[in-house]
C-alpha cells in the first residue's frame, strides 16, 4: 500500500470516527492524552511504546494505555483542579477494540 493511499484511508477513518487512537491516562499529572490516528490496531500498538517512554522521561506516574476506535476532539485533557473525574470531549463508537 502506498503512503498516499494509506494517508487517505486514515483520513477517511478519522472523519467517520473509525480510526484507531492510543488513549493514555496518567495519575500524576491527571491527564488523558490521545495519539493518532492509526489505520490499524497493530500500527497503534507499534507506536505506543514511544509515547509511553516520552511520558516516563517527563516523570509522569500512573500510566494506563488503551487503544480504541474513537474521534477525540481534544488531544490532551488536563485536570487543572487535580480531581479524579475528567470530562472527556470524545465521541466514542460505543465499543473498545
């Protein structure tokens, strides 16, 4: 598959909310990060270690990772008040892969 075709497929999946994204939640700081979009789940899985390593190098604690199909409207959600509840502005397809 050529890069142009792959990029067009990713863009199409992103528009309809079916692209794969890496969702990383952290405890300290209390954040949710979205990295993507990716064409396939294995593509996202192959990329996740780099994002996790970057966060660990910044001293981030309590990292959990989920790869899912979604359409995030905000790529970084930061809880400025330090509360555990984060309001995600994401439209999920209602299932996780």
